[in-house]
C-alpha cells in the first residue's frame, strides 16, 4: 500500500475447491475477493499465511492457472488471433495460430481473426478473453467479476458461453462476483464472505441440475428459493458494513 | 420565386477557409510592409534592424554565389547531419535507458538521482565542454544534440513504461509470459505512444543543440553562418539564416509527421480516429 497503511484483507480465510468444481465467491464490495484471487494466481504474495494450490504453497504464477479479469486486459495492439494465440506463443507451444483459430471459432468469433479489440463490442471482447484463457487449458480457472461490465442480455449469453466452455474443459473454477444470481446460476457451491477482514461466512451447495440453461433457470422455483435464502444472508453482511 | 438558397455547410466551410488564408497573407504583408516602410522613411536604422528586401537579397546571394563560409547547401547539410546523428543516438539511448530503468526498480533507484542531476544542468553549458574535449568538428555538435534529445526521450520512455496497464501486464504473466516477454510484447508497445510523442518534440531540440554547438565554435554549419553574420554586424544575414533554420525545422517536422502516420497504421487506438 502506498500510504503505508496495511489492511488485513483476509483473516483465517479458508476455502477448498475440489478439482472440476465450479465455486463462486460472493461478498460485499471491497471485502477482499479480488485480493484472494490475486493470491491464488501468484500475482501477489500474502503478507502472512499461505495459499495452497494442488497441495503446495503458491510461489509465483502456476502454469495450470487461467485468469479472466474484470477490466479489459486484452492486448489492444494485437488482432483477435494474436490475442488468443498469446498464451501458446509465450509458452513456446507449436501451431499456436492453428489452435487459436480453433478457439476463436469455438467462442463464435470465426471471421473476426484479424479485427482489433477496439473494433469489437464489449461482449465480443469478453469472448476473446475467454478463448485466450481456455486455449491454455487451465486446471484452475480464476474469474474476477468477468461479466460485471456487460449489459444484462450480453451477460446472460456470456454465462451460457462460459458454462459450455467449462463443460468441455472441466477445470476447477473460482468465480468471484457481487451478483448473487450469477453465482447461483453458474456454481456448484457458493461461498458468502464477511466484511473486512474477510472470512468465509457460509458455503451453500447449489443442487441445480446440469447442463443449465441460464435464461430459463432464472425463473425456476428452486433457483428462486436458493436466491432468497442467500440474499438474506448477504443483506445482513452489507448492513454490518454500513454500521461500521 | 423561391427564397434565396441557403449556402450549404460545405460551401460555407470552404468560404471560411479561404477567408482565413486571405487574412493570414494580410498579416504577413502588413508586418513585412510595415518593417520595410519604417526603414525607408528612416524610422528604423537598417544597420541594426535589417530590412525585408535586404534579407531577400542576402538569401538570393547565398543560394547563387555561396556564403562567406562556403556553399549554402553544405552549411545546411552539415547542420542537418549533426542534428540527425545526435537525434538518432540520443533517441536510441533514451529509449533503451528509459525502458531498462522503467522495468528494473534496482536500476531506477540507483540511477534516478544522477539523471535528475544531469537533467538540471542547463544543456547549453555542456556545449563548451564538448567543444574543448571533442574539438571544432561535427562530434562536439553531435554530442550536444545527443544530450538535448536524450533527456526528453528518456523521460517519456520511462513514464510510458510506468503507465503500462497493470491488468494487461498481469494478463500476460498469467498467460505465461516471462519478464522479457512482458517487456517486449506489452510494455514496449504501450510505451510507444509516449516515445513517439517525445521524438516529435526532440528533433527540434537536436537542431537547437547542433546550431548552438556551431555557434560556440565550428568550421561549417548554419550556426556558424549566424555567428559570422553577427560578427560582421550583418543584420540581414542573421535574419536570412534564421529563416533558413525555420524552413529546415518545418521540413523535418513534416517528415516526422509522415513517419509517425506510417507507424500509426498498426496502432489501433489511433487508427480509430481515421
């Protein structure tokens, strides 16, 4: 921190994610959700304590990790093809371009290979970001409010897109969001965090059948029931933040 | 009978442009004419202030008969050569040092103090040292131009590296980029906007460096031309050389703008404006 103040963002934070599990983290704004992902990714180091990944403490960026950012993190000076092929090229893999073309087609952007990010809509840029991440076939996928900047319709489309891609890949997903509905619609488990210092308040298993159709599930009675219960929990947390 | 036709926006725009050009010419004629007239009626002494017709004559003589220090094209060429060489070396050093210091905190911590001190020295003073140590040939001028250019380009390259988007760098690292790959594929492309902006300004500085260097001591060049004219109280000669320098600077500026446009082709954030 530039001003020398240290804020304990996380305290006794413990959350296990099984391989192939889709876990969503929901919590009030500024509770340290993004910090958590940064620690798991190895982008930041914990001041105390440790983060374990695949049973070992995180020391730097692991190659088996993928990260989809909240902001636009595409390379603006590279075409869609260059962006998607970036991972394999950095890692020195062969036929990066061929694989990139395949992934561009899979996210439905065939024909846009030579376009630059600024020529695409927000939703299309997110598709590029997904292809860019999935091409590395991550075992653990970290997502930091990836769809929060999109409009409602695009967001729904992207959620279905993500589920479809994940079904093919089946890595563990840690999905941070402040949108409770999104968490329930996508995840196997939803962890609700407390305010700073963040702790896991409770973990809810979501027993909704897969494959899920996000658009229809939204109006399902089971979904609504779970959503109400979690919303009550979260409201309690938000009120606590207000008071302090 | 229909109402008088409203002028179309396009023709109104054209008319306005023509008016601007006419007014510009008017200003030029007023200044030059006023100056010439003031000399002719004896309000100003041409010995001290020169006169437009005299300047034109001097330029004509220089082009047809050559200057007191040799043919005119040679003076222009020597100055351009010194400025160009100094610009290339200074810009190259500035870019390399700026990126190296921007990407390496240790280097930055060690060298930033020296760069600050170096930057605070009035560059022109260094000209005297360069003349003493490198002689009256082109290298003392090249060195001064290098120093003039270096700090501008270095500052911008350094800042450009520091301004590189954190999220894009994090993304590249996650995707598997090494430190060097991050520098090459993320930091340099994003710093390029800053660097190019500094190149534009710094060619002018290179020209100043070369001319001041020649002013302090030289055998050829436009700076020498000015110094010689000054030495013989030739006001028209000083003005003529000044006009030459301005023409050269404007031509170089135009060339740089052209080169910049070429680079912009692959810069998406700029291409959007087209």
